[in-house]
């Protein structure tokens, strides 16, 4: 969310989201990617609850990376 808000109205550099000004379509793509990752994590945890520690640290790492990108966008 913070990364999307910090990108709004600027030129998108990520080719997965498409080139051009960050807008509704890029936001929808980003939301779809996040939704897919969350769904995958949930399904994996249902079948393999022993991977909880791995997913916890993965969430910390992705949260830190997203925060770094958002701070960079605002500077």
C-alpha cells in the first residue's frame, strides 16, 4: 500500500507493471501479485504448518524491502 501510494503519478520503472505513469492498471497488477502471494502463503501454511517460521521471516524481509522502495520514491 505504501509503495503504491508513493508511486502514484510517477513514471513506473518496473517492467512487470508496465511502462508509463503509475495509475489504476499498475495498481491493479500490483494488487493481483500481492493477492497471489498471500494466497500461496496461506495454502502452504495449511498443508505445511511447520513452515511458519520461514513465512514469518519472508514477510519481514518483503515488508522491509517495500518500505525501502516507498521511502526512495518519496525522496
